[in-house]
């Protein structure tokens, strides 16, 4: 699942290379992902300039001149590709935007779970989930705000921080990384966290994401559709030694989601098996 680090590096990459270019052609290759709410993207977008690209949480928004936005929520399996228009298309390509700089932005999705909304600024509330997100993980929100936003939640900390209401942009993989670095057992109840743990969690959230962005920026290049996760410390590393204490990393799957953690560095009662 693309999370804040993946999307942020895609954002930077496209911003550096494509902002200022014009849309020459837009094509909906397969139905099921794109929703045009303001004109029909394939006929409406050509001629408009790509004026910016923004990320908020797990959404990426392309801004086009004349009050048009393409808001993309890649969900579990969506990915972007930046390539030459003549490059072979992956089977699961849903739409393409060909630019005047001789490159093409494509959206791929192995599961067709992602959504893209083509709309105008006053329709942003029609992109489900976009405006309901909490502050972005890199927005510099204060410890007080973090504490306040956690207050209504009673569940397990990992589930709460991946939901996007307290902090946006952290998904299943980076939640494991953040909780490992903060020394917090992923299934601790939010209400059971003490002040020190809250402070560590609040500090580690942007730290872990920033560090991942630096790694991805070095390694991703133009192959932005390839998911890079091999450098993570604990996520999906079940059975390997913990990089901090050498104990074996534990891993379990609940609701088809993997959770990896170190029992020694992240002590807590095992509430499920
Ligand atoms: Zn450990």
C-alpha cells in the first residue's frame, strides 16, 4: 500500500519534472477507478497545464489550470508510473495522462481498489476520505493536538494510527516501523499509553517517515511503480533478528494485514495469537 513516504517521493519526482507541462492527451484505459465529476477527463483535460502536485496523507492531487484537480487515493495497490508514451503498458493500467514534455503519467492498480476523482476545487468534498483525514504526518502538528485527536479512540494503537483520523499518511507497514522505534507494543490500547509513550510516538511518527523518504529518494528514480520496502527494520521481517536487540521478530496476520514487532523492544501482553 502506498503510504506517505512512497507518495511523497512520487510527488517530488513529478513536481520536479512535469509541473509546467501541458496535458496533450488523457485516456481512460480501463473503467473502474476514474470518476469524472467536472467534465469528462479524457476530453476536458487536454490543453490544460499541470500547475502543481500535492500530497495529503494517502492522497495525491494533480492540479490543472482552469480549476481542475485529479485527486487520487491509491488504497491498497495503486501505483504511478512516469514513462515514455510508447513504453509497453502494464495490464492493470487504468488511465494515462500524456504531457507536452514527452512523458506520460500512468495509474496502475492490481486490485482496482483505488479511486481517482476529476473535479473542481469546490467539489473536493466529493472525494471520499480526503477532507476527513487528520493532519498529515509531516505537517508538524503539536503534541497537544496529537493527544487531543487520540482522545476519542479506545482501540489498539496500531489500528488507530493507520486509520488516518489522528494522523494521515501512515499505513500498515510504516505503523510497524514507528511503533518499533517508539518501543510500543502494536496492540496496546490507546488509553493505556502513558505520557512518555505518547511523546515518543508523536516524535517518531515524522522522524520515521522523513528517514524513509530519504532512502526512497535515493533509490526510486523513474521506476516509481516498484514498491521498495526491503530497508524497513521490522515490518514483514518476521523470524529475522531484531536490529536492536537480536531477539527474533514476531509476526502475525489479522484481517489479512501483517503486523511485525519485537517482543523484547515492544513489551506488552499478547492479546491475540
Ligand atoms: Zn528487539
